């Protein structure tokens, strides 16, 4: 992994350090040379002149150098391109970059490419990302810390990925693997919402899922804390584990009659009064985390098809819900 420096910040910080040392030694020299009560008034006068110059002129200049170095260190860079000679298996982005062009030759973005786990290596402010033709693997959750990302550009020569409506989609499978901020409309033709595709997106309040989607992957909407309503279309047959985990403001979720496989998609302990609409005529088994001591909240309500209430009341873990009602 390469360390990439902002040379402006390095230069100004170095100059500031040098001038600080000079100022300290100059002050000590001045006191040793002129601080003598037996010296003439003329020498005492020169001492005061040096002292005034030191505090009124010299130290403010040093302070400006320090501030300039801090400014360059933290200012967003435009169209940052790492050295082409670098080779990456997992690409660690440079902090505080507003626009990032990933160079040709990079083949993979691992899950910590834009990591928020290391506070000195994050891209919270990244708004534009350019993906090269050589990039053929994006790990799940890679974009989860990019809350400001609004634009993704993918090389037309890329054999694996294409940009569709602000989303990164696999060409061959139609799988949506990553998305940009405030993009809640999934385009037609997407067949799968991939693992952690919308993970940690606080800007997502309501999602529109087209009827071309057949699968919602593991952690697809994990920690979307402002997501309030989801209607899953009849085309979906499978929902993975943790798909709606920690969506603490999710008030309404519709599971389609077409659903055949349901993982531990949500943890009832994180919801405060969620209405779960199960349109499946027969209850299907799934691993509710309440087996480990997390039953649904007493405010949660389960709505089932007309005539299916008794079946759900007799089936685990659906019978963990205290309130089960039939839909009208």
C-alpha cells in the first residue's frame, strides 16, 4: 500500500518547523546578549526592538505558514490520480479527496478501499469517482462510507461493470453492486441487489425496486437508518441475511407472495413499531434472531393474507409476534 503525500502541506509544514526553531534560538540569544541590567540604555533599546519584531512580525509569519500547511493537508483535491507506477491489489484511497480517478492497472477495490475504520484514511467527502477499464472486482460494502458520492464514471472498455442511473451494475448478471448518494430509484433490468449495496446510506428514506429484481442480497440495506418503507415486488424470491438489519426507522415492510427463501433479514429489536406485511399464503421458515434472545418488539405487528392467520400463529418463528392480523 502506498503513502501519497500532499507536497504543498509537507513544504509549508517543514518551513514552519524550521522558523519555529530559529525563533526559539533567536529569543534565547537575544536574552543572553541583551538581558543585563548593567548594559547601556542603547543596548536595552535594541533588545526591545528585537522583542517587538519577534512577536509582531516573525511569529505571525510562522503562524501563517502553519495555517497554510493545515489548509493544504485538509483541503479537498480535484481529480486526484495516484502515480501510475503504483500497483494495487486493494486500493487505499487518499483522505479528503473530492474527485478521484482510479488509474488503469488497478484490478480490485477491497472492502477497506475507502475505509472509515482508519480515521486518517477515509474519503468521507468524495463526490466523484472514475473507474478504469482494468477494475474487475468491487468487494461488498466498498462504498458504504461514501455518503457524499454523487457521480460514478466507468470506462466504456470495462468488461465487468457499467454505470446505470448512478449505480454500479454488473454487465453480465444485472447485479447492482454499489450506489451513489440519494439514489433511491433502482433502474429496470437490475436482477439482484447485491451484498451491502446500500449499506449505511442514511440518505435513503424510501426505495423503489423494479419487478426485474429476483434477489435481495446479504446486508443489502443494512444500517439504512432513515429507511421508512419498502415494498418488495412479486418478482423477488429470495432475501438474504441482515438485508434490513439496523434499519431502526423502518415502519412498513412488504414481503411478496413470490418469496421462497428468507434469511435473518431483520432484527426486531431495532424497530419501534414496524408493520410487516407478509403476502405469502403459507408461512416460510426463516432464522429469526429471536432464537438468541431478540424477539420482535411488542409494538411490531404482523399482517398476513386472509385466512392464513392460524397458519402463522402455529409456525415458528412467526408466532413470536404478539400481534398477528389478517389483511383486508
